[in-house]
């Protein structure tokens, strides 16, 4: 199917951009902090770390400047709990309204490659893609198990290298300043979304070219080359 005039690589963040996962993240973080003898972070505090790799997020929530051995232990404990917490029907990672039809439209375009750049673990991303039937459509993906934490540009640069694209031919779509900073560091344009865990004004200040108010806006920006 015809689309843009030139090939584009569209790289999506996951948590807060494609899926609403704050409930499961907060519940698992709460249980982890309690098990290690710490008061649990508030939802707002947890939300502010979404997008970072888990060990870096935990360090920030503990007020530590760097990841230490305890942060790594807490990350391991969190991951051991996550599957158990996810089994609760109330904790399912649901696609935001409008995401599925938007993605299905993108998948129809032969000149658009779709990928994911996420702070999720490899297991978590693979589960999400399989659950929603997208495994074959995301042709390049990078996770917290593959690359340094956002805003390091490695996720974007490696996806570009894998697909033979230049960063300028990629678009990073995300909901936090970490996504936008990562794109900027990689030399890729970025698009913020309004429905996630970051404030749209902050995304614009950080360097997002525009803000998508709805998933259908993503189609407009990508297909019309407005990013």
C-alpha cells in the first residue's frame, strides 16, 4: 500500500504510549519496596520514572545517584513478582483506546517499518506483543535487557542500524522526557503523546516536534511527514 514518499522507521515507546501499565508497575513496585523495608513510592513518584530501565528507576525512587547492589537485588525481586501480579485480571496491560486501529493502519504501509524502544524487559515486551498479536509486525525492538537506560541513544541507534535506516529517517514516539531526550541524542525527530505519564508541555520543551492528542494524530503526523 502506498504511504509516505520515503521509507520511515517508527519507533514506539510502550508503557504510557501503547499500553496503560501504571497499575501493574505501581503494585509490583509497592510490594518490592515493602519487602526490602522501605515505604512504597507514590503513584506520581513511580510514574515519573516510567521509561527508565528498572534498576535506574529504583535507584531514583530511593534517592540514590547510581545503581548499587541493593537496587539490583530489588530489580530481581520486582521481576520475580511481575508475572504473579500480571496474572490478576485487574492488572492487565491494556492498549490505550485507539492504539490498535492506528497500528493496524501503519502496518498496511510497505514504506513504514515499526519498532519498539522500551524500558521493559525482553520478556515483558515479548509478552505484550504476543498478547496483542503484534509480534510479527514490530520488526526491530530494543529493551532494558539489550541497551543502557533511556535517555542513552543506543536503543534508537541499534534499531536504525538493524534496519539500515539513518536516525533522521526514524521517528521516536513516546510519552516521557526520557523518550524525547533519547531521540534528540540519537539525532532522530520525536513526537510526544498526550495520554501517557508525562506532561505534554515538558515534552515540547525537551524537543518533541509536536504532541499527538489522539492515536489517530500519529497517523497524520507520520503519513503526512509532519514530524
